[in-house]
C-alpha cells in the first residue's frame, strides 16, 4: 500500500528548492502535479523525477495507491496524477472534486 498527497507542481518546486532555471523548464513542459517526487503533465506523462530515491515506477504500478488532494486549486494536479495512476484511490474534498475535469 502506497499513501501520498498530490501537490501542485509549482508549489512543490518551490518547497523542493529547485533552481529558477529548472522551474522554468518544468513550467514550459507543462508540469501540473507532483507526487512522490514525480512531476507530471496534465495528461499524466512524467516529465521529471526529483530524486533517485523515490519509489520506482514498477513498484507504484503494482501497488495499491491511496492519494489525497484538497481544495479547488488542487483539482488539475489530482486529475494529472489520476491520468497516470488510473487504479489509485483518491480521497478529496468537494472543492477539489467539483473542479476536476474543468
């Protein structure tokens, strides 16, 4: 079982201390979400892995995933992650759920 919180990409980049250059590159590539060190576009494609110590994609692909995301600002990030990890279970609030897919 893997449990994680879905973050909006730009907030996660700032918290992670990524350089301005790297932030600009990821924004230009369409970074929408971050989960477990993976940065994803809206379509779920992984565009950057922040740490070589993160859980491998093979492990994530075969694991039961429970994810959380809250607030309407997190709706696009939650959608991006669910596009990648389609079998994941998402726990969220009404604000996020109501704005997913918009």
